[in-house]
């Protein structure tokens, strides 16, 4: 296998994590690991060392903000880029996939747009 | 005994000298001259108490206090501020930061001594409390664990304890009479134990508030009559008579007759065990040859409620009067667990009612239950009686439904086959996952009941292979319905089964009613759907990414269950006022629907999910309800076309 990029998906809805895993792995460019519990995200990131993390925002328990903070506070994970993927935002809310300084995509966005965003973040 | 450590933080040598003189004999005293070295000292060598000056060069006493209190390791060390008399009013600030006390300068040795001593004692007492609390929590955890084991793990071996005697007894001609009797005793004890486990499971759910009540109008009079009949050996032995009274519309109280009906909103099994407990207690507590009176009062004109009073002439012992309904409260009754009245109370509360006890030497003991009234019309009663007796046909089913039952336990297979003895069903048996899979591939089945734990191939593997095989067949009209049978009944296992590809989940041991209902659920609904579908010529086409084709069936099950959860909350409330918490749950479910549908490409459904989320945030009951209906309709009315998206 020529170097596949590893993506980690954090979303409490199993429907979403399965979808992203299926679609992203189908491109032949990625391996996907995921968790449905925000509080397991940090440990998973430490062991899996993904190239990029796709993270939901509204989750029970630890939400996306908490997850991102825990990742940024940790020496081993602080440099992993995070793409927030949320149904809180609509496609029109984001400019080039950015809200403020955060990379953010709407769950209602086309998959091809999400894919393009992920690829541009991995360049 | 070791001396306690006290850290003195002060930049004035004169003060340090006084404090060291005052405390040096009784305590191990160390000194820090400024704030930051104090924090360092505390980190490396935590003292039992800190005397802290406020005005110091560098960081002041307040800041030292704030930093120590915000660190988990040091926040429990008591801090006493040393403050000039003129600063006393500022001391509220220190106390707000978490200091326990303050002493004023000039320092009075006796006051310092007394306060230090007090706070050290307090600290020790608190630590002791925390330690005991910790032990208590561990014990509670252990008890819950043991409860859980007894509820879940005992059921499976119990199945064979109950079933093996029955198998042996089939050959009873080869057994001696006393052997037959012993086997029957084993079987009976097994049943008693199973009932206890089931009751404790239901009670556990009621305690946690997760018991799913499905109340229906039922005639409580017939329930009570059945209990009285079932208790006849006990009542005969004590020569107890029953007096069953009821009030009529004019509020005259008279003896209940055979054709009387007394409607209560409840669950039959729950009401049976609740009243059985209470009536049995009344019989046991009553003196011999007396009468137990059960009075049923319909208070519909006042309160929409009914009141049922059970009276006996015995008196509740003084020692348990105050905690009569508490868990594990027992009188001198031999072998009593103290769960009878407790469970009765729990059940009454679960049914939305109340239970009270009054007792006195003069009047004996009366248990009064208040329950919800329900209207029963007589035709419904006779119909339900009829349907209870004649469940031998399933009229709504298409003829010849092909059913397979998979279980490695031969006895379970026989029982299930007996339960499924309907003329409409064509039954085949398999004793493990592999042989089930082979039969499944050879012949199309409509419905499969599958055990989870089996040798050769377990239920999980079998169902995933079946699902894969189904997806490879292009000409299949619809997939088989596969229902899991499992000895575990926690929501995790249940969810896992549904995730893996089962359509539904039944917890063992199952009864014939559950089997029948689960068949009707799937096949009656499908017929209904087909009816409505055929009427609607126009269907909304949705284009979905063909990569997702395999995921769509389980995705739809997920989403439908989320919709059902919202419906359940709406139905349960019966009024347009939901609790804050219910709105929150609906809001979250709406959010999930929105996100899921949008991502999979169901834009219309995603936007309805968004409307539900919005309406729940604004506590708009009607809009939630309308949109849930809209969402259901829209799902029934879509046709998915899979397209390739680059």
C-alpha cells in the first residue's frame, strides 16, 4: 500500500461514523478509525496517531470543543489538524470551509466538498 | 504518634518567631518567607495545615490560596490567614477563596493554638468521613454488580434446571414414584427461582425509572378473583374468608357479583403480582377463621381515580410500622425477604398510584391503594377474553409464512415449536448457526428466530453471513426478518443485536404471547404498508450514493427507532405539556435525525429533523407532533434510487 492517510472520525451517531468510514475508504486514499464517544477520542488519537481528525460538535458528555481542547493540550496530539463537521452549520455558513480560524464543514455539504476539504488540509 | 506538619508563610521574622514559639512544641513546623516558595514547599511536602500571611512581596496570600485551592492535590489542606486587624473586613475575600479561618495580628498565642487544633481535628474527621464514604460506595457498587450477575447470568443455566426434569419425566414409567416427585420438586423450585429473578429485574427497572409501562384498561375484579383462587390452599389452611365489596353509581357499597366490572389502568401481570403480594400478606397476618375484606371504590366523579382497600384483623408490629414499605423491612415472618410490600409500593408508583397503610389494635390493618381509573366497555372484555383463549390462528398473516427456529438447546427448540404451532406457519428447526445458514441459502425464509450463543456458529456470525448473502442476491423482493433470542436483556446487548443486522430482539425465556406479537409486528405491518403503498401511485424519488446501498437498511432502522423514541415521548405525555427534560431529549433526537439524514443524502428528511429540533427548543408541542407525522409519511413514501457519484 502506498502511504494511506489515516483519518480519525469522532461522532456520537454511529450512522455518521459508518458513512464517513465507508465513503472515505472507498476513495482508496484513506484508512478510517472512529469512536462514538468524545471522551475516548484523546486515547484513540494517541494510539492511532491519525493524520487528520474529523470531529462532530454537538455530542453528549464531551462535546467537540472539549475533544479539541483535550487534543490541543496534549503534546502527542496537538499538531493533528481537526476538521469540525456539524449539522449546526449550513453549507452557506462556511467560507472555504472555515468559520473564524476553525476548519468546519456542514453535515449537509456534498461529500465531494468534504473530501476536497480533507485533501486540502492534508497537503 | 507522628506530629502534624504546619507550614507558616510570612515575610516578617518577628511574626514567624511568635508562631514557631507557640506551635513548635506540639507540631512539626516549617517556614516559607514568600508565596512562591510556599507553593513549592506544599507541592513537595504537603503539610496538614497552612498559616498564611496576606501582605507579602511577590504573589500575595490570596493568590497563594487561589493556586493551592485550584490544584486537586492541595485543595484539601486547610488554610488559616494571618491578617492585620484593619484588614478584617477584607477577610471575606480570603474565606471566599477557600480559607477556613483567620487570626488577627498582633498574634495571640492562645487563639492561634486553639484555632489550629480545631481545624486539624475537623480535617481529620472529614478525611475519616470521606474514607468511610468511599468504602460505602464500593459496597454499593459491589451489590449492584452481584444483583446484575444474578439477574442476567443465572437465567441461562436456570433454563436447563427447569427443562431437564421435564425431559426425564417424559420417561416416567422407568422412574420410581419418589424419583418422579423429586424431579417435580426440582422443576418447581426452578420456576420459583425464575419468577424471583424476573421480579427482581422488573423491580430494578422500576427503581431506575426505566421500566416501560404499557398500561391498558383492565378489570381488576377478575385479577383479584384469580388471586383469591390461586391462594386457596393458604386460605383454606387458615380458614380465612374473603369479603369482596364494590360501590355502585349511587355510591352504595355492596358485595361484588360475577358480572361486575371494575376498570383500572394498568398492566395485568404487574397488578397481579402487586395484589397477590398484598392479599397474601393480609391472609398471613390475619388471625385464623377471620375475614379479609377487599373494598373497591370508584371515585371517578371526584378524582378520576379508584381506591382499593385491603383489610385484615391482624396488627402490624410496632417495630416495622414506620418502615413498612421500605426495602428489606420484615416482621417476624419466617423466610420473609422484606421485598413484598416494597415491591408493591414500587409497582403502585410505577402505575402512577399510591399506597398507604394504617394499623391499630382496634381496627386491624388496612392497605389502601389509589390507582388510575379506566373505562372498560363490556364488549371489549368479552372480546379480549375470546382472543386470549383462541390464539390458535393468526388471521392477519399471509398463508404459509416460512419460519426457521435456531437454537442449540433441543428442549428450547421443542418449546418454541410448540409456541409457534399456528396453521399459517411452516416451521423448520436448526440447531446451530451453520446449519441455519445452509437451510437459509437452500430455501427462502420469511422469518427466523435465532439464539445468540451456539456451538459451531453463533447467532451473530450467522446473521451477518445471512445479510451478506441476501445483499448478493439480486432477485430478492425483501430480506428475511431475523429476531434475536438472548439470555441477556440489557439495552447494550439489545442495541448490539440491532446493529449487527437483527430486526428485533427478545429476551429469554420468551413466552408464546411475545412470539405471536413479534410475528404480527412485522408481518401485519408489512401488509398494511403494502395496502397504503398500492393506493399511493406517486412516490418521491430520492437519489442516494450507490456506495451507501449496504448501509441504508440499518441506517433506516436506526432513524426509525429515533422517530419512535420521539413518538413514545409524545404519546406518553398525553397532553401538550412535556417536561423540560423531554423537550431536551426530543431536541437531541431531532438533531441526530437532521445530521444523519443530511449526510446520507435525504435532504427533505434532514430538514424535517431540523424543524423538530427547532420546535423542541421552543417547546412547541404541536409542531413537533406535526413534523414527526410528516417525517413518517415522507419515509413511507420514498423510493430510493442508487446513483454513482464521483
